[in-house]
C-alpha cells in the first residue's frame, strides 16, 4: 500500500476566541468549508483555505487571522518549495497541473522599468481639470487617403469609411465568458461599459438574453468552439472578435468542464446540459493568413460589412509578423494578449512559461505595421495584466490604441486573486454558477465599482497626459519619446525603441 | 413563387451576396445562380427560412456559413467548409466537397453525393431541437467528426475509390453518432471514440437519412443491404481525468 506524498498546509487560519461572537458568518460565507461552528467554538480546516478573504471581510469582530505558513522545507536555492510540491502533486496523481489567474512566476514587469515624461518650463504642462483633455478613441480602419468633393464649407466626403468603434476612454473590459464568470459579473461589466461609453467582451460563451439591452456596448467573440455563434449573436453586437489565442495559455484551446454547464450556461452556449464545452486549439478552418481572411470576410458578409472585426492573438515570439498578416486579412483591429494575461483555468506550465511580455509585443507589432505602411489598417488593442493607469498609459505610449482590462475589472468586483476560478466555488459570486454564491454579487453595485475604476484610471491617464503637455490621446499613442528605460538592457531598449533614462 | 435567375459570371462575392440579400428583401424566395465560379460566402448569414437557392457551378469556401434556414442545392462541387457554423437549413451538393464540411454546424442537414476531404463535421454540436446531420455518399478523409459534440454523420462509401474513412475517426468526440458503411479497423478510431451496437433504432435513423439521400440524388441505396459501424463517444467528459490542481 502506497502512501501519498504529503504537502503541508499553506496557511494557518486562526479564530481569536476572545473576539469571536460565535455568529457563524465565517461558516456561512466560506464556500470551501474552512469553518465549522461547534457548540462553544469555531473549528477550522486550514487545508481548505484559498485565502479569498471572504471570512475576514464578513467577520463582525475582526477575529480571524490568516497567515502564510513558511519555513516548512530545508532551504535550497534551486529546489524551491514550489518545485518540490509540484513534484509531490504529480507523483501522487500523474496529472497536468491546472492553475487559475495569470502567470504566477516573478518575471519582472517591463512597465516597472519604464518612466514617463513631464514638462518643465520649456513646454507648458496642462491641467486636465480645467482644460480640454481628449481621451476619445476610434477603433478600426482609417483610410490611407481621404477624397472630398466641393470646396470651402460645402464639402462632402467621397471616401467610404470602414465602421469604427467610438470609445470615450481607451479602457475596455476584456472577454470573460459566461460560464467562466457569472451572469452577475457580466452584467456588471456591460452596465459599466454602457455608462462610460466603452465596451465589454462576451468571451466565447454566447450572449445571455439579459445582456441584449447592452448590445451596442458588447463585442462578441468567435472562438474555435463557435459556442453560441448564430446570426442573431453576430447581429446583437458592436463588433466581432475572432479569438485565435490567449496570453495565459498560448497555443491551446479552452475547456469548460461539464459540471459548470448548467441550464442557463447550456442555453447561452447552445450545448446540452452537463456536456464539456471544448474549444479546439486552433480554428480548424484557419490554418493560414489566407484562411483567416476568409473567416474575417465570412463574418463581415454575415453582418453586411457593418461591424469591425478584431482578431485576438497571444503575444508570442512572432507576434509582429502575425499582426501584419492580420492587418492584411481585412481585420479592423489586432488584439494582443500578453503573457501575464488572466484565465479561469490553464495548465500551469503554459501559463507560466509560454508567450512574451505585452510591452515588447506592443512595440514590435506597432513598429512592424508602421514599417510596412499599414498601421492605419488595424487598431492595436493590448491586454494582459494591466495593474494601474500607469501600465496602460505606457502601453499606449508604446503604440496601443486601447487596452482591455480583465483581472483588474474582476478585482474591482471583489476578486482577491486566489486563483481558484476553475473550482467554480468563488465566494465572491464572480467565477461560479452556484445561485447561492452568484446572488452575493449585485450587478448594480458591481457596475458602479467597475465604472469607478475605469473613471479613476481615465482621470489618472489625463493627469499623466497633461503633465507631459499632451491634450489628446492620439498624440500619446506610439509617442515613445515620452518614455525612458530605467535599468533595461540595450536589446530590450532597441525592441521598445525607447531611450535610456538620462538620454 | 417569386423566382429570380442571376448570371453571376464575373460577379465578386460581395456583389453576389448583396444581390441575394436585396432579392430576399424584395420577396424573392427562389434564386438560381448560373455560372458560379469560386465565389465564396454564398448565402452567408442569410436567415430567410423559406428561401431556396440553386447554385449551378462551383461555389467557393464557406458556402452558407452562419446561415439559419435557407435550402441550397449545388449542381457541381463545393470548396471547403460549406455550412460552416450554420444554425439551420439544408445544403445539398451534387458533387464532391472539400475539408471541414459542416464545421461547427448546430442544426440543419448537409448531403454530399460524392467524396469529402479532411475533418468533416468537426465540432458539430446539438442543442435542444437542433440536431445537425451530415450524409456523405462517397468517402471521407482523416479526422472525420473530430471534437464532435452532437448530431449525426453518415458515410455511405458509394463507389469509393479509396478507404471509406481514414484514421482518427471521431477523435475527441464527446457527443453525437457517426455511422459508417462497412467495417472499421481499431487503429482508425480516434481518442475517446468507441464502437457501439447498431440497433433497430439506429437502422430507422439511417433508413430515414438514406431515403432523403435517394430522393435528392436519384440513387437507390438500400440500407438493409449495408452493414453499418456505429461510433459514439466513450463519455461526454472524455478529458475529465487529465488535471490536478495547483497547490
């Protein structure tokens, strides 16, 4: 008889008896079964704890402490705890390790080595509170030349323009599918997007009927599983996005386990209840840029060429060349998702080791498109782990037209980045379909929080622009002269096309 | 019935589809397209349930993609992915067709008189009353019914000049049924695909489809004279035992 390799608990969960009022809210709120109320005390099961903070947030007596347990192993610089525990886990199970959220290794963010510029004396800075500060962005093809007829004030545009999306702020909410997240979460995003004049993505799960009221602020996704894709789905949208890849798991497909496919998810995805929703790794009707052009055009034909079509790829080594292909495939935008992008579930090894940083991808894609004279053919939408307004301001200065925020929007809803989204037990009602848990997230409050976050970041973006003497987002985009690299090596400075500090 | 015949020689696909859309909006319910030569996306996204389109010639890829309702008959061969992600309707091809016939189709029927290419019926799926069906008269190449999540594929293998099906049949299948005329070697079965007993109920299903096939193409295929192999998923959760969770 073999004994499984024991992996020590990660956390201590302690209830201070001198403070505890025995109200039982910890037990009621914890969906992982960490607490059990007994006659005169609360018993804890710390091995179940994922540090979601639900108990701490709801304990009226502030009686709960969660501590990381450390110093369990003999220190070894190479065989760190994580390596050893993964081996125990896989020796026990023989299985692939599944993880949630984004890349969990400490690759240094390039954003933290980039500094923004400000004006001093020679060029006046601008106060965005009192002066106009334009953050409106149009996503889609821009004509290379414009032809007009007439003269003076009486002119008419002869060039026919491609459909564009109008954004009042360059911040959109990323694609997170119904199934991966709850309807309450999606409603929060949709309401916030509508209120702020921006957009949210459906992800690959169809559009729930409750979201149709927000269809003019919704970007629908067509991924390799084609879940929920019908003429109505395409029609009820502001734009369409073909998902070819995801930064958290480049090169592989998706897999919504059957237990998450309840009646409502089944209706929206258009598959039977309890069936696995498997998205193949590639789109099997796309094996080349020519094939991609065919799907782009098929989608445009199906919607009478009235909607922009974006193509999303993971930031990989050849992202720039692929983006140039996308620009030539009639697409209106290329979405690049960096290696720190989030996910509900991904094999850990892919999440942590595949892809490239979004900073390098934006810079190289923008440069490639400019060098080929086709930058106007596609907008660049960047995503993948933007943590604050500085990250997204730097992303725009590197060449992005707009950004998607995913994990940050979830955190606004209360997500604590515990990384257990795939368990479907999210106590914050975000990454779960359990009605009791979903009811904890009020979409009206959620929308307010997401809207607050985007509003605050947009204000900060305006402050940063104003400090740099820039009053239009168009003048910030690709303006790498307003960035300097701090302690970045020469190679990466060259890729970013950014000078070093002091230069 | 309000009919219209259009000569589409030298017409590009956008103009062609615009013409179809305008005709449909004007009440036309029967359209004949003559001299079709490689135009893609014909009837793409059209939702008129009572519309019938006759295609004389060879249409390009994505014939009837995303469509919801119309009936299309092709007198000629078709390129790849006819019926791509279609919701409902009928596509009858009196000739051969390329790869990915019925890619991700969710409902409706596709019948091909001749042979088809690779990955036919990939990821077709059923939903409530929607139950997609593909009938192929000749042979189909590798990866038939890959990722199949619902519906029926029937391969008759008539006059087949090569193997009726090749390898990786139903690989990754997690819903639906594949019927193949004749025997299958074990090595031809894909991951998660297993043979099941061909029952009286199956014979009824197959007979119904063959009756339609005969009516469409004037053939006289007799289901009773054929030994069918039935392939279904091992389970609706073929990959459930693959993962352990991060600690």
